[in-house]
């Protein structure tokens, strides 16, 4: 098991290094921070002087090595727009993003597991068809559209929930529901297909023949053997949830890292963009490492392979 964890950690380090290189290169290919900070009215000579002072005229490899040397110890430089370290700005927003993401993931699990089990248990019935329609509708609805509809109904007309902001559980309900609906359909279909395969196994028939309660058969014997692909999928979906949080945070004015990253991209605030992307990448890779370890513990054949 130790070798399995060590190999996963090495893979995580390689992934983070690759992401840092891609982000650094793309930032300096698409954005000119000097023009964004000084504006178009400043003479070109001033641009060149400032670019030299900031070190932007040096070879990109030298710039990246200096950036990587600082990033290893958590120094991403100061924001171009705000008088504060870039990493500090990102970490101030991180709790809001993680709260939204994990709550959305929890709602996705609460939606997908019961519906997937029910659809498999009642296969080819009206209930199964209704669950299929729910899954297709959930996948077809864009997050921003669902968020606007929820805001109009529950925020503007019914006035049950705040339409934007952060700070109370009521502010969390609509954005977390949007992320949950975004993730649940795929997980639900995977649970259904896995349960359909498991419910035809001999050991399920044996459990029923022994007189075990149907709930015990479905949850202890059926769902337990379906969880490995579901856990793997949820680990992969975590990254998509963070991507979906960009839209959700923008729609609901949620003060998270995604909204900060979008604003920083618009303002060409490269240190903040780099810090945000790399820290989100670290979180995603750590979550996937935890998923790999959990799957390895559930099925020893995987880590042996």
C-alpha cells in the first residue's frame, strides 16, 4: 500500500508541475500585464521601461524558474491590482469555494444514490422512466440558466431565498443546488447501470433466498459492490464542480476563488491567476489521490495491478 501511495504522490507532483508550466506560458501569451496596468494612453517608451523594471523582457524560461522557486514556498508575488500577496487573496476566498463545492457534491450524492438505486430496482417501469427524464433534464440544463430561473422564482417572486451574496445557510441553498444538479445525473446513471449488473448476480439471489430484507440486499450487498466506479466518478467530477463553480459564483455573486480568478483574468492580474489555478489544481489532485487510496482500500486488486 505504501508503494501505491508513493506512486500516486509522484504522479500528483508531476501533474502540478505540468499545470504550472501551462498556466505560466498561457498567461504571458494571452495577456500583457503592462498594458493592462498602464493603459493605452501611456507612451510606448514608458511601457518598455516598466516591462524592464518588472522583468517581463527576460527569457520566459528564466521567468518561470523564478516563479517556480517562489511558488514552492508559497510566494506567488504581489497582486498587480491590490496591495496584497496573490496567495493571500486566493486563500481568503478558498473557504467559500470549498464550502460551495463540497455542499454541491453532497447534494449530488443525496440525489444520485437514491434515484439510481430506485431506477435499477424498478427497471423498465414508470419510475425508471421518470428517473431517466430527470437525469437527461439535469444534464441538458446549463448552470447559469438554472441559476437565473431559481433566482427569479425563489428570490424575486417568492422572496424565500436571497438572490446573491454569502454568509448564511440561505445564501448557500441555490448555488449548491445548481452544482448538485450539474453533477447528479451522471452519477445517477452510473449507479443505475452498476446496480442493474449487480442485481443479476448469484450472490444477490442467494441473499434473497436466505430471507434478508430487501433494503439489506440493495444497500449492503448491491450498492456496496457498485461504489468503486461511483467513487472514482465523483473524484473526477470534483474537478468539474470547481469548473462549474466559476459560472455559479458569477451568477450568484458568491465571493469565491473562481470569481476572483475571472476578475483577475479580465484585469490581467497574472500573479493572482497563477496562484488561483495552481491552488485549485493542488486541491483537485489531492482529492483524486484520496479517491485512489479509497478505491485501493475497497478493492485490493486495483493497487496490486
